[in-house]
């Protein structure tokens, strides 16, 4: 298994993590707030299990292979290695914490590439700690969320001589900006997304600073300020920082680069005014300010500031465009002789495509399914129009912003679906329709232009059906909706739109969920996990397809739900394209479950490697594939 973890840069709010930690002692101190983001560079490793040791190998940026280095997977050996310091100590520190809290064996880790600058305020030590936590999590399926990996990495790093801050392990979130809130020992995180690419440059100032002295002087201002200078530092890292960071969050979410650049400038000005007086030897930072004010850079940037503990260490620039990013790198390297790296905050890929499997036979509705596909069975909509079920599903997808819909069909059924979506009725029949039906006939042809069909030659399971769309979906996230389910939101936002909004906020695959009594769970996929948002958004730790009641009671009961109630799959998903690689592996190796290639196990594998969210949908699902449920749908669906 290959794993990549980036470095971490603090865009705004440096020092607020430890400052907010002093709320343990003085509740009048403001919480700390910071916006961090993973870099485009990081640490790469291949990992696999080992029965009883850590086997570690690393390749330096110069291409030299170091190791293998072996450590017994025993608490005392790991603790001694962690406290010794050095590169391997971080791996050992995390392994010690894992072994203390989980039943695991060893690990083989080959750090085959590192392109992250070391000791430049980009949290390279935190990156290797997160990488180690993630390796154990994925290899042994510890069911840790990203937050769980962060906490394990933090505990592992402070087992070493390093004294990192709480924000460092934010690199676990990858290249997504994250708002972090520090309240004593409590840490909260909120992922942010940008709609347009934003272009930064980080530059190593090739100078010297004493980070420990900076931290020592600033820490003297806490927990209680004894003079005006110390009061100013608490104002700087408290209410001033809060205002700037909150305004920056709004700017990021609007992709408002000019405002964000101005806030960076403002943050630097406040830092110079209030922090420098308590440590002028380090924070006057002549090299930093000379670079920040270098005239040839100004036409290419919206703003700039120092990074990390500040001082003459590292600086960051927010550039006006990708071309300006290139120009800033060129000026820094050629004019000033300073090494620079790019950091681009990428807009998350938009969910543009939907997949609807409709290739099943409909055994439970035979012989009606001999006459027509169950997906073409009529349902009366709220507008009083009788619509085939598949049309209701397609309309929901398009109304949620989907641009292309792919319906998976059997070859023998292809003409029936094409005729419905693409064929005009005869002019004689068209003229018989009342005006509102004539308008709807034209609307159907417009919908048909956004619908395509994919033939599944052999029906070999839900996972196989989804895999047939790989070429059409490409490298994009997609909405998956079941062809024999229709959906009705309880409010103004459709069920599909709720899922898309959740994906846009978090950038992770997400499945719709429904609270379900235990008597019904044997018919559905069931999930368990950790709540992120008051019993609405869950970080999933396990998928189980139609589990037994005994297994569900032992392993799948969600926290804070009443006894006897579980979370089942609603029938709608937003899935990242990485699922196709997992399905391809299963198909190539003929890894079947109950004779077929299933989707649930592939989703569980995607959960392990990338994370997966569940969203409790504010709405109802109607299963038309069972006679009694189809009858219920006819009775209930059209009601307000």
C-alpha cells in the first residue's frame, strides 16, 4: 500500500494553538484560531504488515538509501527509540502509542521519496508521524477517522524530544484548508473548500532564527499578562487573530484572493506591532521584511507574510494567477537566490455526473417485469403527472445540478429506455395532449439530451455494474442513485442536493443514511462511525452488507442513537473515482461475494484508504422493487 502525507503550512493564526491552550489556566484568554493547509510536497512511503518488527528504510532527497533499520515491536524498545530523537524516533513514537492502544503487529515502511523541505516550518516531523499513524490504521483497519489519526500522531510526536504544537498534525487533512480551533486541551477542525484555484509560494529565507527563544519570550506573556507588552501579545493572538482568521475563512470560501491577500498583510502588520517588542532580537527579522517588500514581487502578489514562528525563517506569498506564481518563484530564485516551492489550493472537483443502475431483472415483480422494466413502472408525482420511476430519479439528479446522467441497462432493454428519453411521440398523439403535457413532452426531449446509456452485458453484481461506467466517469466524483428507489425530501433541498452539498463541504465520498429499526436492517447495508455534526454527518468506520442482528448489536450500533435503531444506506452516494481501481482489482482477481462483485466491500476499502462520510438524509426513500413497497409508494409518494 502506498501512502502520501504532505507538509503543513499555517496560512494565518500562527502561535494561536499554544496560546489557546492556556485557557486551561485562564478562561479569559481568547480561543486560538488558525487556518492551515497541506503543501503540494510531502513524504511518500510503501507499507505492509510485519509479524513482530518495524522495518524502516528511507531514501534521501539526494537518492541515498538509508536502512533497513529494525526495531522490535515491543513497548520498551519503541519508547527507547522514540526518546533517542532523530528521524526514526517519530515512527517509533507513533508505533509506541499504537501498540499501547490497539492490538497490532509490526510494519514494514519504505520511505522511498521525500520532496518536502526539512526544518523549514512545514511540519515534516508531523508528516512522518501522520504517515505512520495512517499506515497502522490502514494496514490493521483500526477504524480511525482523520481526527483519530491526528491525535495518534500528536501523541506519538510528543513521545519524542520534539515539542510540536497541536496544529502541526493538520497535514492529515491533505491539501485542503482547515480551520482549527484551540480551546485548552480541546481541538476542533472544520474543512474549508475553495471554488477557484488559489496560488501561493513559500520561500526559504536561508537565514537563521532561534525558534525556541521566540516561543520562550512569547510564552512569558501567558497565562496572565503583567504589563502592556504582554497584554498586546494576548490581544494579538486572541481577539485580533480571531477577527482576521474569521474574515479569512469567508474570503477563502468565496475564493476572494484579493481580500485574503490584504488580510495576510494586515496580520503581518499586527504581528510586527505587538509581537516584535517582546522578542526584538528574533522578530525584527530584517531578511523577512526585505523579501516581503522586494519591489519586483509586488505586481505579482495580493499579499504576503511570515510563516510559522515568524522571524527570518520562511515567508509566503499569495499570487494573482498561476503565471504570477511562476514569476514569483523565478524572481525569488534568480534575483534573491532563495529556494521557493509552490502551494496551490485546488478547487474541489465538481460532481457533474450521475450513475443509475437499471440492469436488474426485477424478479420479485414478475410477471409485470416481463412486460416492462420495473424502472419504467408508473408513479404519480406531486404535480399529478404519471411518470416512470426512472424519470423521477433523473429529474432529481438534474435538479441537483448534475449535467450528465448514465443509466446502466441490459442490451435487450436498451431500445425501451432510448425510446422513452429520446424518441418524439407521433404528431397525431402530440396534438391530442393538453398544452401542459405538450410542454412536458418537449421537456422530456431536453432531459434526454443529458441522458446516456451503458450496456452491462453480464449482470455480475452491483459493484460490477458501477465498474462498467469507468470510462464515462473518468477521474471525477459521481452521484450514484439506485434505479429501483425513488426519493422524496422533507424540505426544499432535494436528497441528492443534500449529498452534493455535504461532499462540497468536506471533499470526501459520502453515502446517504436513514435511521432504521433493527427489525429491518437485514435487508440493507448498515454503517457505523463517529459523529461529526450532531447526528447528521458521520465519519464512517465500518460498512456491513445485510448484517445479522447479532453482529449489528455488537459492532454497528451508532453512538447516541436509541437502542434498537441503526443507520442503513439510503440509496444515494457521492463516490470518488478511486473506487474504480478497487473494483478493477476485485474483478481481475475474481474476488466475489455471494457469487457477485459487490459494491459495499469496495466502499469499505475506499473508506480505509481515503475516508468516507455518511449523511443522515432529511427525506424518505421508496423501494419500488418489492410489490408491497411499490403499493406503498403509489399511495404515499404524491402526498405533500
